[in-house]
């Protein structure tokens, strides 16, 4: 079982660690080995994290054309590696990279792909059962792989979480080589810049400020934007905030929106019904602000603030601005 490890600026993307953790669980059921595949790097600097995360083997693939992600470079390298080493299962995160890459791999390798999976199972023969939401999240479909062909699937970030680390485990580190030509890579990465938090995909944000119908009126939006700036957070919301046209659909959290798992999330004026809670329950630390003592959001919150957000938010902004001025 192979897992593609995404990394940027010397750090592993958390979505890849989630996939690796799930691969470890599945591999134990099917008596398979888990290999973590690191393109554009030897993998040595990630050895401890990947070993504890579930890898039995770490394949480092160094090549100048793999230093930065390009569709042609990664697709060419992976097709060559998969054809040579014939893994039974190949898992990727359903990130921007994974969504771009996985369909091309499936097409070139003439095999199936099940994308954006949220639940996995596997039998003793290594055949995957993959469950994914369809019809806008109203229906869940389970599809079965085949032992006779490569099974490729992408995993929705923030859904499966991380398992317990295998402390003290040391994976076998191996170097693999690929033949890539600059003539076959049609794009070049000239540079990179940090995405503005307002444009960052909420599924990839470490800090999120979410609000719902409790916002009451559009006039409160500038205050929410200011609080998001002070918290260095991405704005998001419930379905109600999208229905009111306070936010666009790509900012919606929930069963019919996006599933996220930021390290820190603040929920303002959101009741926390099941549809919304399913989309953020794996968040690291949850703060909820609501004037309804019986709001379901308080059942999942780490810190509950019972109060009117129209009073709480301005006070919080004032406090943060004061800390910012003093450099605290």
C-alpha cells in the first residue's frame, strides 16, 4: 500500500499524515506493508514523522524536475514507479494536488479511481471498500475495488484524523530513481508566494472563524473580518450564512459544504446542528459563542461563551487590538 506524501518548505502536509495513519490501520487488517512516497526529496528529514505515522518503508525520489509540483512531472514519475513496483493500493489526500494528480494517474494506468472518500474498509485479500458522499452529501455511496488491478483513492482531509504514533518504530529508508525529461514537463514553477488568508481554502486553514444566522445582519460583517484578521483566520460559515449571501458556497462548513479540521476554530452565532457539526468536529480546539444556552454547538466546544456575539465580538476585537499595539 503506497501513500503519496505532500510536503512544503520542509514540512509534511497534515492531510498526508491523515492518509498515512488510515493506511496503517487498513494494512494491519489486510497484512499489507505501507510505503510512504516522497517526491523531490530523499525523505531522510521526514523519517521520524513518517515512521511513527505508520510507514514501513519510505521511498525518497530525488530529481530536479520534482523539486516543485507540476502535473506532468509528478504524473510521469508516479506512473513509472507504479508500473515498476506494482503496489496493490495507492492513496492520496483529496487536496488541490491530489485532485489534480489522481485522475491523471488513473487514466494513464488504465485503472479506477474513487475520489473524496470518507470511510474505508479492506478485506484479507487487500480489496478496498471506499465510501464517499454523493448528491451534495445527502447520500453516501460505497464502492468496492478489485484485487486484480491497482486501486487508487483520494481521502477527504480532516475526516479520518490521526492515529496513535508508533513510538520507536523505524521505517526502512530507500532511494528510488525515475527518468524524467524536461521536454515532457510543459510547465515551470517560477516562484511561490503565500496565499492571502481570504483566498485560502478553508479545508487547508489552520485557524477558522465561522459564523451563522446568529450574525443577524450584514452590517456585522466588517467586525467579523476584523476579528479574522486579528486571529489570522479564514472566514467560513454555516449553510445559513451562505443562504443569506454573507459568504460564498466555497466557505460553507458542513455535510453539504466542506469538512475541515483546523487547529483552532471559533463558531459565532452557529447553533451547531448535526449537519454543521459533521463538518468540523475533528477540529483541534473549538470556541463557541452563542446566546442560546441549549445550543448543540456547546456539546462539542472546548470553550463555551454564553452571550450575544454583537457584544462579545467587539469586546474581543478591542482586547486583541490592545495586545497588538503593545506587541504582546
